[in-house]
């Protein structure tokens, strides 16, 4: 058994997210100090840790040509600064 807070910390999620999901699943919780039993933890793990959506590759963010040029300029400036200080 563990509290909602302990579980949230264990899986790096917000307590509010855990509480909301518990309520969706019909798990009786009131606050972060509410205790989760082994079955509750397994149910939550199946949602948060074994979620098929989390296995999907993330979409690549597309940058505009202006942004890319700006980033290249910053990178080149930073590399020059590193070279000078060495």
C-alpha cells in the first residue's frame, strides 16, 4: 500500500492527475494522503506506465527557415565563445 502522493512521486506525475484518474476508475480517494491498495496500483500502472500511446513516436517539430537560421547563428556564436575561452 502507498499514498496517492507516494505513487505520484514514484511515477513522476502530478497528484491531481492521479486523483483524477482514480476517480475515473472508481477508486475511492479523497486527497493525496488516501491509500492505494495493490489492485489500485496495478490498475494505475496499466494506464500510466503501460499506456500504448506512450509507445508511439513523437511527432517532429517543424521549424521555419528563419528559426533555423537564428539557431545556427546562436550555435556558431557559442562555439566561437567556447574556442576563445579554451
